[in-house]
C-alpha cells in the first residue's frame, strides 16, 4: 500500500513538472516574435489586407521625426454618436525596433488616437504621429492601425533610416497643387516638383542626373557578374529651394538631390513616362 502511494506521488510530481515545463515553453514562444517564423506573405498581397495605408517617415532633427500615414476613411466603421452624428475612431500604435532580426528590442513606442467626422467619410486623409529617434542607424518601425469600434487591427512594417543627416527621410518633395508631400519615389515627366530639406537654412541642393539603360535582370539560377555602378552623373545642376520654386524634370531617368556631395546619401526621384506604372507602348514593353 505504501509503495502504491509513493508510486502515485511520483507520477503526480512528474506530470506536474512536465506541465510546468510545457507552460514555460509556450510562454517563451509566445512572447518572442522572430520574423523568421512569421508569415509575411500578406505584405505582398495587398488585396488580402483590410487597410491600405501609405507611410512616409519625415525626420525633423537627428532625434525627432514624424510618421505620416495616408488612409482611406471608408475603411473604418462609422457609428451614430450621442450628438446624432456618425463618427469613426481609430488608433495608430507604433514600436520602433532595433532591426528585423531583433524586433523585440524596442527603442521607442507610443500611440495616438484619431476621430473621423461624418463629412470626412470616403476621403484620402493624412495623419501625423510624432516619434523620437534614439540612435543614428537603420531601424524598423512596427505600425498597428486599430479600429476602436470594430475592434480590428492590422500591423505594418516601415523602414527607418537615420544613418546620416542626409538620408532620404530628411527630405520631402511636393507636386504642384498638393499640400501634402509625395509618398512615392517617382514622378511623371510632366510633373512639377519641389524638394525641401529638413533644415530651412539650406537654400541650395546639388542635383545629379542619370539617364542610364539597364539590361534585363538575369534569371535567379544564373551566375551574374556586373560592373560596378558609375556614380559619375550624366548631367548635373544646382537647385534653389524655396516655397514657390517648382521645377520640371523632363528628362527620364533618376535624379539625386544632395546637400553635401561628399556624402553618398540624399534624396532620389525617378522620372518615368506619363503612363507609368502602366505599360502603354511597345517601347515600354521591350
């Protein structure tokens, strides 16, 4: 009888130990978010997403920046409020992580709530979220958009480059008639553009233009050997910044705007035909 009780106690202790070990393993796995085991395929399938935001990081100083988020307000749930008006409520949360490989190392985090009024429904609107930059390096921004009334959210990843004061995110560009900055990295050859640097004291930018022909990319299984890129520009000029100084970049190619030509960093704009990204001619198809 004593042997049976001792045997039962041994089994109970072993079961409890295994149970505690399994719980600890489950907790450790759930709190560690390694991108190597996260399915990110939906990032490349835009139609699988409920929200379709556009992001732009705009540095103001070496230690401060702001995240601009362009959203379509029709993607949020509007409900009747006590004042008999329909409104939507959503929150933008962010976590500034060290890198893709160490997204658990959080350098800064915060959240900002927004209200969408009834007259703003079915519009493209831009919302600002201020942030702090804790280091001069490349970082990863994890942005969560949460619909407060629907209780639904999605997460997005945004690259942050604070390596140099002249990184791309220290510049903004505007097209004629648009009060908000350009979110994409290309314009059409009929657009008028204005480029500004984060420091308003900078009145001139050096521009290097490249009109190059690039061959088709080789297949993945081939051994590709290519010459180093020749950074000597095909043409160059000086651009005077200012509130009303818009310029037309009519020659197709790409333009690199710099404050200091000794620094390879800067702001690059690509100039494509008016129909881009659609292919509308045999020449473009080739």
